[in-house]
């Protein structure tokens, strides 16, 4: 694929200076190792190449790298104040009843006590009830099972965020 056929949003990302590209990637995922792996593979010919690089980088993350990535995510039901991405991703909890929000807070705390990190799920498109049911189901997992589920969920989140990063109409 020639540079002329690279989609405009991706071409814009490819052309960013390294510090700006790193900042954009770090906004998508708080893992330093993940961001540097994606930087090292630039330029990307297609969005799919970028997503594949993201998947490979996610698979290569150590336990410490995953901890760093998870630290960038707020608990479900409590998006980062002033962060439109966090609010958009957790939209399913926005209209939840006070009872459901209280239940999620309780479940989040129990999950965090068991696993030592926030409950992480790709919340985009999920209802509050679906997220509650997922945490109830996953809290019974072993730490090893949960770590791999978290890796998968982070990969899904990263793909969505990368797609938003390279969309054509950014200003």
C-alpha cells in the first residue's frame, strides 16, 4: 500500500512527531511498553495494521505492564471527571438507578480487594446491568484467569480508542 492510499486519519497519526504520537497512544492506553511498541512499528499502511500491532503489543505485556495499563482506568460507574472518553465509554452506567450504582460500587470494591486492581471491562455498548453481571461472574475467577480476561478487555478498549484516534475528521 502506498502512502497515497493510507487513510487520512492514519496518515496524520503516522506523521506526528514521536512525542506527540506517544502522548496520543498513552492517552489510549497507560502502558508505556504498549505505546513504545506501537511507536516502533510506525508508519502503518492501514488501520488494521495498527490494530494488529496493538494486539501483538498487548499479548507481550508483562504483569507489571498490565498493572500500569489498568491504573489508567477509573472504576466502572465513576468515570474520570472531565474526561469525555471515560464518560462515553461508561455511558451504560449514566442512566442506571441509584440502587444499581450502589451495587456496582460495592462490587467494584470487592473485586479490587480480591484482585488488587479495578474491575476492567470494555464498557462501550454495555448496559449497567450487563457490567454488574460481568463483575459478579468474574469475581469468582482465579487471579490467573482474571489477568487474561483483563488483557483481552484492554485489547478491545485499545482497538476502540485507536479507531477514534485515526478517524478522518479529527481537527
